[in-house]
C-alpha cells in the first residue's frame, strides 16, 4: 500500500497532453487506422477542429497531433476532395512539414504542393496564423533566405503575437546550425522574454533553447562534450530555471495548449542541471503525461524509462 494511500501515477506517452477531446479522437484514429473508413476519419477530425473555434493556439496543437496520427494518403486525398476546406488543406500541409524534418532530402514537389495548400487555407480563413506558421516551417527545412522567411514571420505575429509553434520554428531557423547565429538566437530570446507575458504560450522558449544547446554541445564530443554540463551553472541558465520553477508548477498558471509539454521540458532541464529534488514539484504537475521530446534524448532513447527513472529519483 502506498504511503498514506497515495498511488504513483502511471506514466504514459501523451501527444495530446491534457486535451481530453483530442486524446479521444487520437485514440480512435490510432486503434482503427486500418479499419476506419475515410469518411469516418474525416468526420471525427472535422468535429474536433470545429470545436476549436478561433483558439489558434489550441488549433495548432490539435493540428500537430492529428497530422502525426493520420496517414499521409488520407491527408492528401482529403485535401484533394475538400479544396475549399481550410482544415483539410492545413492538415495535409502540416503533415508534409513534419515529415520533411526527418528526411535527408525533402521532396520538392511535395513541398510545393504543401505551400499551395497553405496559400489556399490562408485565403479561406484569413485570420488564422497557422497556414503562415506551416509555410515558415517548410521554408526553414529548405534553408530559405531571410528575405523569404521574415515576411512570413510578420504575417504570423500580426495574427497571433505569441504563437508557440511559430516561435519554436523561428528559434530553430535563427540558430547557428541553420540560417542564423548564436547572437541572433540570444537577441531573439531576449526580445521575447522582455515583451511577452510570463504566461504566454512562448513561456517555454528559453528552457527549450537551453536543452537544445546542451545536447548540441554534447554532440560535438571532445572537450566541448565533456564540459557540456557547465551550461546549467551559467547565470542565465540558473535564472531561467529559477523563474520557471517559481511559477510553472502552480495549478492553472500556464494555460496554453502545450503547457504540459513545457513542464516536461522544465523537468528534464532541472534533472540535467542536477536539481533533481527541486524537479519533484514539476513531476507532480505533469501527472504522468510524458512527451517524446526531450525524454527521448536521454540515455537509451526510451522516453518512458528516462522519465520514470528521474521521477523516482525526485521522490515522486
């Protein structure tokens, strides 16, 4: 029997995070991937996205999960038969964007089709920033110049000033590994921290950047890799973790659609910074809803095993 009747929460991979409606649809899509008919899949997705209304942040989260939970063939055929449906167009384009991230040589024809789908979606729903976000993501894959990328950024922030996915895309684009530099990355993060509310959907941007920088340094190997852990003792890193730890775990403090994902990143950063005891409160706030990133970056690459090991060490 658990102490005082408390039971340890069973950890599970939860791409939907705490979006229960999305979780129900995703479960049905995954379980019936081979059995469900095209029309049934389309109806489930339509109903879910319709209920999102003009909550662009929620729509972005749902689109991302749905694009990973449906087959490329369905996405393409739905977009073809529903040329006047912005959601059908955007689902196809989002799917292409996600797939091209992992391709050594993206398909140019598919990219052009996805860009055309984004243009149709933007025309059909002019206020929605998400078609512009996907266009940004697609141009990022192809390392297009700032003269093409920055105008898209202007269109996004005009519609949704603190769009989470857009900021993550731009952060990657401005990194020295892609089309920018370390200085540009720092300036971008400083500007967001100075202007955005601490509860904005961009709240996790700085912590995510630290995690990526840490693993990028590890990957260099040699003396750089051996001393990568020193990043966590830098004043800027300690200050970022302190700010997040002070507020994020509080119930209701972060209310954006991917708040649980940001809590996962914070917990991971804390344990890498050897602040395991302090991570306990964050693990409790996560409630067992585990994300692939960043836990798959851990030893062995098993996110559930990595999460569970560190949660146990934190005394949860």
